[in-house]
C-alpha cells in the first residue's frame, strides 16, 4: 500500500483532534478582560501548574548551563509561561496528532510540542535562518537542517527533535541569537530585552519592534492575543519569573545583555 494511503485514516483522526483543540481554545467568553495580570495572579488560580513549571524550569536551566549559556534564567524566563501550560498527558496526545499530520504533509499544524511548546513551523523558521547565516550554521550545527520539509522522513525527524528537550534548548538559544540581531537588542537593558523576546517567542518573529513594545503590555496568555480568556500578559509573567523567582536582586538589570559565550 502506498505510504500516503496507509496514513490516511490516522491523518483524518488527527485532523479531527486538532480541530477540536482549536475550537475549545478559541471559544470566546462573554466578557473581555480589563486588567492585564501577571504571575502572582495566575499562580493564585493555577498553583499546580506553577509548581510543575518550577520543576521543569530547573531542568531547562541545567541544560542551558551545560550548553554554556551565560544567563540561563533569562532564557528560562522566556519560556516559563509555556512551562506552566505544559501538560504531559496533553503533550503526548498533541505530539501524536502533530506527528501524523505534519509527517504526512498536512499543513494544519496547530499543536505545540514539548516543555517549551514549540510548533514544527517555528522549528522550520529557525532552521532556515540558521542555514542563511554561516556563523549560526557553525554555532548550531546540531540543528542545521536547512528548514527542509519536503518529505516524510524529514518531517518526522523534526517532530522527534521537538519532543527532545535537549534539542529544544538549541532552538531556544538560536531563537534568542536571531531575535537579538534582527531587532538590534545587543547592549540594551536586560529587562527590556526580556520583555521583547518573550513577546516574540509567544507571537513570532514577524512583528516590528514598535509593535512588540505595544503588544507586550496586552493580555495574550494562555489562549493568545485577542482571546477574551487571555487575562495575563505573557511578557509580564516572564519578567515576574525572572525578577521575583529566578533572581530577586536583578543585579545586572541595568547592564547590557551578554547571553552566550
């Protein structure tokens, strides 16, 4: 049997699952939030998610240190809201659905994968930007796959990388390097950089810096920008984690950002 025909029933079921997830996450509540809230408020109603995220954050930081990242707290803060959204059971289901959909060539890629909740399209974008830069190709050779997605095996391998937290760390580091250069953030205030980078991670690298400055103050967590159930600011949660949990003293907040060796 042709490989595409063999996968068709699984793809249909996966499409149905992802459509269901999309409908549930996009359903609107009757009232829009009027106040943008941060980590303390989110923790009050999601204590279990918060405590689980702290454990995951420790694992992420250790991997960042292992890869010689100078400021693991900064990078961890960028993904900390995603760590609170991460559910092991849901991740297994969504990974299976995404694997079937994406590997078979279906363009419906709504599901996120792994601790850092990365989508295959995000990985493709990072890989393409790495491929276009000799410096990044050398630094991130472990994920230098050129953003290729034209066959089954390549796409399936990308989903497998997305499931591996060690691989996600490289994509996260590459994202920071790419965004720092794209938006000319080198030497800028550390907290300002964190606000911009966390907003970019949440929404994508297709916005102007001016737009990011405005959007960073809007509620976009956990269901996305413009959703009536998104009462929390993604960037504010990231900043709250970095300042009040990882490093309360924020000794280097007035210094320029120097992130990697």
